[in-house]
C-alpha cells in the first residue's frame, strides 16, 4: 500500500516536473516551440507508463482509456509488421490480432464499468495482450524465415544434383 502510494506520488512529481520544464521553455522562447522528438519504442512505452501512473492517481478512467489507445495502436503496428507473412500464416496472425483487440476492448470496458477502476491492473492486463501478440509475431516471423532458408537450401541442393546428373550424362 505504501509502495503503491509512493509510486503514484513519484509519477505525479515527474509529470509536474516535465510540465514545468515545458512551460518554462515556452515562456523563454515563445517563437521557438519545442521540436517534436522521436524516442525509441522502449522510451515511449516507459514515458507512457509514467504518464498513465500519474494520471491513474488522479483519474484512473482516463489512464485506462489512454492505455487502451496506446495498446490499440501497438496492435495495429504489429499487424503491419506481419506483412512479410504469407498465406495461412498471415491470415492466422491477423485473426490472432483481432482476437487480442477484442480482449483489449473487453478489458477496458470491464475496468471502466466499476465505480473505482483499478488502473494499474487493467493497464497491466492490456499490456500483456500486446506482449502476447508481439511474441506470436516473432514466432511467426522466425518460422517464416526458417522455412524460407530451408526452401532456398533445398532448391540449391536440387540445382546441384541436376548439374551432377548432367555432368554424368544422365540428364533429367
């Protein structure tokens, strides 16, 4: 309980410090707005978690909605990253992502249906859905890469066998 309250307080302090820094910059240089920065995905996720923790302390429902949106976008990115998959693997992964989106929506609705939503557990459950989709995509892509290298190796082997037959005069 004390750790939970400390984490929430820390999130609020960090959010206030970041906001104060942005306001100070805007006051000092109104003609030079802050340039958008692109952060690596892990830093963006960490920043989102800090923001959601701070928001969750004040407005848990808003934090849940923000996490839902973030995870919806993450699932769509995973769907796009699956474009190298072909045939049944691609269709299967798209169905898996659709199932994860449905579970994400159900988790958000269930959390928001309560009078005092538990933002941390709802956000963690939604994050797990995205992590499962990411792990599945990695498995599918590795399987596709392995089968592609197997078929390339097999076709090279078949090509070498054909050349050997030709050199012996057997010819296929």
